[in-house]
């Protein structure tokens, strides 16, 4: 367990720091209130902002969604714990996964004209059962993914307001997140993410000039870092662990619940693809700089942090004043908020739309949106309870969760999007066996290193999809019609009816 009472970095609370953070909270809440009426015009507005988000907005909104707590904290946290090379492998794997998503599924997902990824699977395989199973995997993954995000929020609040407890910080942040998401839906999520994406771009590398002024050169940073920890410039992590980490993030990036829903909010498939392209370029640039310089500086000044997740705050506390510390904390809150709000929307959509419709329930639009707002609160608060005592460092938590997504959804989504012979029996078998086997291996703890479960379960899921599809009936005309639609037309969000 993480012992959060042993935090090393801490700032002296000042009115300037408080003001920066409180103003930030006011802005995001105001956005939620502003978009309340717009988000209630239709379920399309609540779940995917009507599919109207243009390229400039989408680039930074996508960046904000990609830069989860796992990126801002996790890359550097793993770099601090396992060496900078491990952090670079983490970041590069996510970048490769985004590129894979851009090339193979972004346009088909947007063309499907639906509001959620489980519904995309329904249209592809013409099966409510596939949609239901996909929604259940989404619910499990999205809820679990909330826990490291809220852990990061608690760490941030603990850094800014050390007189408050970590748990109070988690709860306060959770209430703010749930409030603006439940009020403004995807419209509020999009515009807060746009602002947060810009903040993250600037502030992720904010410590770099301070570090260079202090140390003089990148070589000097590494020299002092390696004096405290000889392995920090490389990694002592086993190659099998790094391979597992890479496979997880290459396969999971496009299948994570909040990524598909962000793609669906694009105003065209071209916007979806180009948004991912520009986002990925910015993403890789800022995080290679962040991992290289900020992690090195953190190890140079404080080699005994209670957890590597505090590396960024250690540097802020050492080199900057209260206003810059407040801005840096705002950037980390932005990283947390932007992924948390997108996860809440995806999780709420699965609970309030996909599962009821898969079971034949015909909810009115207003009832669906009310249920969606309620599930936002229930999901956030229950995840916050677990985040009071988080089970691992943030980078590890999100990688374990992503491994389940990669094992359960990657074959049906990615292979099924382009292979005509894939059918509903193959998809169901792949999702059940891939996700189930991953859970069994993770619970049993039989693998030699962390993150290596996916080295078995992702290929297993692919093999099951192929084998079962070939051993059973060919796809029906309806399945092939859905398949062709993904590749031949630019659909609008209402192009595909909700009912089979």
C-alpha cells in the first residue's frame, strides 16, 4: 500500500496558491453550469456533444484525455521507481497505441454514428449480447480506472493544502468532478478538457527552465541524479516486464472507455484522425521532456520520496514559488480532471444507455439523462472510497486495468473492424476468454513480473476470435452491412437506430 503520510514534498500554503486552485475549480464548475441546458437537448448532446466538436478544440481535448494521471504521474512515477528508460517505454507505448487507433479504428468508430463503443460493437456484430458484454467490461474498467485518477487528485490536494488530510482532498476533488460532469455532460467535458489540454501542454514542461537554471545543463542533471541512484538514467526493470508494459499500452490505448467516446464527439472522421495525429505529436514531445528532465531533477534533489508519484511536486517545491506551484498543481489537476470526467461520461453511458438497451429497456431521453447524472455521482463516490487507501502506485494501477481492456476488447474492436469473417460468436468468446483469463492470471499472481499477463491473454483473445469465427457460421448479411457502413460512409450520430 502507498503510505501517503510519508510525503516528502510539501509547500507552504499561501493565499496565491489557494487563489489559483480555487479559481480553477470555479471555472470548471461555471462551464458545467453554462452547458446544462445544451447538454439536456438530447442524449446525443449529453453523451457525445452532438458529434459537433471541431479539429482545434478536439486536438487539445484529446490531449487532455490521453494525459491521465497515469501519464502525468505514472510515466514519471515509474521513471523514478524503475529508471527513466522505463518511463520512456511507457510513454512510447501509449504513443504507438494512439497511432494504431488513428490508423485502424478512429474513422470507423466515428462513422458508426453511435454514442458509445459497446454500441459500436453491437452494430458491427449485430448482437445485443456483444453490446452487453462490452458494456460490462467497460463498467469494470472505467470504474477501476477512476481509482488512480482520484488517488492523483488526493495527492495534488494534499500537496496544495497540507493542513487537509489526503482523504479530504480525494473527496473534495471527487465532488467537483462529478458536479460539472453531471451538469454539463460531454459539452462541459469537452470545453473543460480543451482548457486543460492547453494548461497541460504548457505546464508539463514548466519545471524544465528552472531545472536548467539550477543545474546548468542536462548532463549535470543526470550526473547528480545518478550519484543518488546509478540506475535512474537507464532501468533495472526486467525486459519481460517492459515488453508486457508495451503490449498493454499499444493494445489498450484505443480500447479504453473514454477514448472511443471522445472520438465519437468529433464533427467528422477526418477530425477524429487529424485530432489524434496532432495530439500524439504534442503528447510525445512534452512527456519525453518531462520524463527526462523532471524525473532526473527529482532524483537529484530527493532520492527518498515516499512514492515516485510525487516526483513533479518535489521539483516544484524545491525550485519555484507559490504562484508557479499553484499553476503546476492546476496542470496536474487538469490531467486528473480531464481523464476523470471522460471516464465518468463513458461509465455513465454504459450503465444508463448500453446495459438498459441491451436488456430491451426503452428509456425516454429525459430518463436516460437523469439516470446518467445519477450514475456519475454513484461511480465517482464509490471509486473515491477505494482511493482513500490506494492499492499501488498510479502507473502500476492504470497498467493493470489497461491490461484487462486490451485482453477483453482489443481483438473484437481492432481485428473485427477490418476482418469480415469475424462474427458474433468469435467476438463473444474472445471477450469472455481474454478478459476472464487476464483476471485469473492477475488474481493468481503466477506471472514472473508485473504487467506480463497481457503477453498471454492478448494473443489468446486474438486466437479465440479467429478460431471460433472460422469454426462457426459465416457473418450474416446484417453483420456485413454494419461492417461495410464503417468503411463506406460518413455517418451522423443518429444514423444508426438504437434498436436492432
